[in-house]
C-alpha cells in the first residue's frame, strides 16, 4: 500500500457498529478518536508512555487539529491508520501527520495533522521539551 510518507507507524481499525451515525457512516468524532489512539500507541512504541510523561511532569497537549475528511467509512470496514512525526522544534512543540486508508480499495479516507505543545502536567503551563522527548521524538521525525 502506498502512503504519503515513508515508514509509517500503523494501527488496524475495524469500524464498529457504535461508530455509525445517523448518516450511516462513521461519525467524524470517531476519526478524531482514532487519531488520538494512534498518537498514544506510537508514543508508547517509542518508549514514552503515560507513566513516563508523569515521571517527567510533562505532557504533549493538542494545540491544533486539522482533519480533512475525504471519504466515508462504514460499519465493518477494515482500515489502516498511519502516523508520522513530521516536525519537532526541540523546544516546545511537535507535529504529527496522519493518513487513514481502506485497504480493500486503496482509498484515503482522511488526511490530518496535529500540532502538540509541551506543558507541565502539574501546572498546565508551557514548558520546554525534556531531553528525553527531544531525543526520542526528534529522532523519529520524517521529512515531508
């Protein structure tokens, strides 16, 4: 399967009946939930779990989501969601890209981008990225 960028981190998604809205396709809120789900899965795969965030008193919180809905998903669809870290300023923020595809027809259903800001968990105030975040997230950057 062709992706927008090389070497994506991916998760499988099966569209559950509960994801379907009054228009008989996956509700747009599900796409956002899947974006959050893969963000955590990728961070954990890189070694930055919620437990690690807590120990470092830091969190990467959403500053901006951009979601381009390109085609609907339906109950029972088997999907692949990919993510890449495309920017890490090594100070306060990082940016992820996402692409959601339906393998059976190769159709891209969603392109998205999220910018995260680093804050202290204890205060909610902006804080510099810890060295560990800069090393791990910075080392995972894929050039667009």
